[in-house]
C-alpha cells in the first residue's frame, strides 16, 4: 500500500459520522416490521401438473382450430343416382359402329403441309435416282 | 469472531440477533459512504435504513460466493441512485448550493483538505464509489465491478483515472502550500 492509498484510508477514517440512537432505533423498528421473503420450495408434483396443464391446453387449442377451419367449408355436392350416366349394356357389341368424325385441328396443319413437301422431295429424289440408274446401266 | 457470511446463515435460520450484529458492523461504514452521495444527512440516514431493510428482506438471494459487504454496498448504491434520481431540486436546495454538504460537517477543520472532499469535487459518482470501495473497503477489482454493476475493465480504467486525477490535484495543492509558506503567508 503506497502513501496515496494510506492517505485515502486515513482521510476516510477522519470522517466522523456517528450513529445517533434515533437512527438505530428506527432501523431496529423497521427490521422488526419487515418479513424475510423466502423462496417457496418447488414440489416434485408441480412439474408433472404443469406438463399435464400445458398438454391439455395444447390439445384444446388444436381441437378449436380444427373446428374453426371446418366450420364453413363447402361440402362436395353429390349428384343424384339418376343423373349419373350409366354405361349401355351393348357397348361391346356396338364398338365397331361408332366412328367419331375427326377434323384436322388447326395447329396440326403446318405439320401436314411439311409432310406433303417432304413427300414431294422424296418423289423428286426417287425420279432423279431412277434417271441416273437408267443412264448408268 | 463470527464472519459476516456465518451471520447471514444464522439470520436465514431465524436469528434476529445475527442480523442485528450485521447492522452494528456496517451502519457507520454505510452512512459514511452514503453521506458523500446524499444532499443532506437525513437522506443519507434514510438510505442506510432502506439498505438494511432490503438486505433483510432479500437475504435468501445473497450469494455466498461474494462477500457480504459487496452485496450490501450494491444494494446501498442502488438505493442511493434511486433516491437521487427521483428527487426534484426545490428552490431551497438551489439557494443553499454553496452551503457546506453533510460530508463537510463530519470532517474536522484542518490545514489541508480531506482527500475525499477533493474526490467529490473532481470525480463523478461512479468513479468516486469505485475509489471508495477499492481503497476504503479494500474490495478487489472484481468485487468493485460487481458492487457497481460494471465490467472489470471499466473499473480498472476508472480507478486509474481517478488516482491520476486526485494525485495531480494533491500535488498541485502541496506545491501551492509550499509556495505560500516560502512567502511567509502561512
């Protein structure tokens, strides 16, 4: 401890405060009127009770959510039995009679034109080959 | 001699005499420190009383890993801060600004100024408290930091600055005294 620290301590001791009897009486009286707060010991059952309480609360909340979601949900309307088209009994016998009228769909037309052009090209090539063969042999 | 911590254990077991012994040990030390923070003696005494009540009420929360004095000063400093933060200065306080504080009344007249009066003039409250706890209450850096709710780094830096500041002021005061003496004014 150096001289500076000694002086700090010495000067602190020179501060004469003195405790008045009134102050001591006040402190004693207020302590008598004060109760110590003591922590409540936690019983082992309280943990289990808490677990059950939280589980049941969670379950109840889940049930409520499910009920609320399904409360105004639109139901699938079932058609009356009569309205459902039944399969004709002689469908196997008439299978060859039904020939659907197929029309060329607009978007297949370019493919058809391309096919015609390719066929023309092939025909032209076949003619050329034939002429070459004729010339050769 | 029974230690503070043993008295705490006895108090927790229901002994009022044990806590009365703790009050006896610390009442004057606490009042001496709190007088330096309060504006008047009555406030300082109220702070002492509140500190002991809080300590008694929450004694179960005392951690024996620390010294009882550290815990008690922690409570006292918080009480004092709350008291000084909540009060509003009235006209009478402002008028008496230059009047001697409660600390001055407790220091006998001397040729040189008490170093704690100098410290009160130079340092802020936290720095003053750190110096007091370290050099008067002999607390370690760790305990001072704990009592003031600060980091150890802050405590070290504050103590260093406080020492430098006070040393410089005291050295200047000493040279002034020597100069006056040489001119025969003292």
